[in-house]
């Protein structure tokens, strides 16, 4: 009954008569999520070996069930998540370096890739044509995001510590688009006199952020509206909101944000960072994945800079762990370094989360389909991308490779390898499957079209 009611609601649509949905237990709402064999996709590299996928993004507009995935070797793949027999639509080599993040142009079959070659590129997904390159950063790009309902303006954050705003409508210079605004040193950590040494011995490694170099990396950028940007860094432990109507280029090297949200946790580590940011549909609450194993929820509408909720239970030991919010704003899902995806009820953050279990290495990016409550995508260092769907109990079990379970409150001691925010991802172990695909990029042919995307889908 619940499954049918969720599906019939039509993916993220609000009820017109204002009637409130009856509250169900978290476990009853989510225990139907499973990943079956045909929804597990291996992330292959250029020569057929499996490699870690980094970025996931569902399209909006007319391609609502189309998923883009990018990996360590710069390959982007486009999946039709409504198709079981032939889900792979296209694949191409977008960069000859790792693609760390991707963002769809709102309402268009186009996307932007942010890569380790210090550039972003705009692509037409239907034709495979590169529409432009964006050059200005001095280190790997870590994040890219479009302004809401804006098809020409997007922002990027990079390891050089800078945030850059780009406008596709502007003219190119020497064949490249150049930034129209720049926030330099957005998350530089103010150095203070070294304090007295504290105890270094810890009972466990939980709550310790991964080590980073001296670069004050910008880890995530996100538009709140056309004039306001939210960002996070790798070491300063501060979420910052910026008013882009100011020309920050002239304010270097110490730009002043519109608002700052300082670290509110109890971890005593000198350097803490955030690996993910996501806004709810009202764009009033931002969820922030911190490397102290917590997700902090801040309300960005008022003057209060303290978190209004804290979600815990997962583990976050890298800057690749991301989170997502369900289309009805009821649930928060996040990757985790203990190989699971965790889902919390946002209005009841103290309740233990549900877990989607099936991956064998750290779960990094997680995205909820913006128009389908019953569909979640995740990617992992086990070199796979998985589509999780809500199945009814009477549905035929099709060789399940993952399922939902309530979190065990018994603490588990899981050894973690803490790596830095590096350009090359460390070897994350071999995937369970030994099969290899043929070479995807042959000779100088960069683009492989397997199916033509139907714009009406």
C-alpha cells in the first residue's frame, strides 16, 4: 500500500489539497530499497580496467531519469535508469585526467565536467560535441554547480583555494572562456601561534579528518540563488556564504563572506573540512558533510549560525563522500567510508538511520532522483555504480546485490585508511568482478555513441 501511494504521488509532487501524508516509521518507508544485478554498473577506464567513479548527477527537465557518471580516467557515461536491457546511452573521454564533479545545465541535455587538468568543459550530451573549455584555475577542480534556473552561469571550486564564476554568454579569449568573478583564498585558514601540545593518542580514528597539504582547497561550491553562493573548504572548518554582487577580485587575498557558519562539533583536530553540501528544495537549509563523521544542517535564511540538526552514524574519512536529499525533502542520504549508504529522516535526526548495504568499498557520491522518490544512485571505490529502487515485497527478486537494513546500534570497529585530498585517487582495491570490457576509447576517437538520447523521454 505504501509503495503504491509513493509511486502514485508522482515523484516529488506536492499534494494540491494540502493534505498531510500519514507518518510511517522510517524502516517501513525505506526497507523496500534494493539493488538488483542489472542495476550494478562497473566503471571502466580507457583500456578496459575498472576504475573508481567520482561524480554522479541526475538530469532535470525532459531527461529526468538520465544519470551521468564520471570516473578517475576522465570518462563520462550517460545511463537511462528506466531501461533494464540497454541502460548505457553514451560514453566519451571528457578529459585526459580524473573528472571529480559534473553538473547538468538546468533543463538542457548539456553538462559541465570539472577535472584534474585544471579545466572545466561544457558538453552537448546528445551530439557529444564539446561546446567550450573554461580556463583559469591553477590546480584540480573539485566542484561545479549551476545557478538555479540559470543556463549560462555556473561556478567552480578548486585546490588552488579559489572560487570562480563563469558565464557562457561571454566571449572566449584565446579559445577559452575566462572567469567573470573570482573569490581568491576563499577558505584560507588563519594561522595562529602553535598552541600547547595536546594528547595525540586516540582510542580510534573516527572523527579525524584526512590529512591535506598546505593548499587551502575549496571542496564544494553551491548556488543558493542567482546572487548567493555557499562554499566549504578542506581545512578551515567553516561554511561560507558569499554575495556575488560584489567583485571579490579586488578584495584579495582576504575576501569577506556575507555569512560564516563556524565548526560546531566537538572534535579537537586543528584542521577540519567538508566533503559535501546539498540544499533542500526551499533552498533554506544546507546539509554539510564534515570529516568528523557528522552531517550538520544549517538554516541559511536567518542570523543563527549554529546547526539546527546533526546527523551521525556514518563515517567520513575522505573528501569524496557526498549527500543528497529526497525530492519531498523528508530524507537525507549520504555515502560513507564504511561501505554503506545511510538514510536519515530529516525531521527526526536522532533516530538511527537506514543503511543500503551492498558496496564493498567506500561509498562516495549519492544522488536521489529529483523526480522519483523510489530511485537512488550511488557510486563507490569498489568501481561500481548502483541504482537502488524501491521494490514491493511481492516483486520478483532479481538476484539482489544490495538491500536496506536498519543501522545496528552496536559500535563496529572498522579500520580506515585516511588519505588526503589528492589529485590522484589511491588504489582502493580490486572489484569483485574480474570481467573486463574492450577498450572504450580507440585511437583518437574520443566519443562513442551507443544510443541516441530521445529528447522527449
